[in-house]
C-alpha cells in the first residue's frame, strides 16, 4: 500500500481518520503495520501491503 492512500482511507465504523502505526516499509510501499482510528480507537491490520478494514458483526 502506498503512503498516499492513507488520506483516502476512513474507519468503516465511524468514518474517522486512520493513523499509521508500527509500519514496515519496503521502498515506498507499506508492507505491514496497523491503521488506528483517531476517533473511536478501532484498529485494522495491514498485511502484505493490504489494509484489512473488516468489521465483525
């Protein structure tokens, strides 16, 4: 996932801004890490460059 996509992603629960944490980068790609919502505190993993913004029902 490219850093520039962070501004486009929002929390699927509350639509808050997501902040990158614990990032592992290869060149310009974010390979793994965590996206955390600044508003509600929900956290979503990034694995193999793919952000998983899934909400459990």
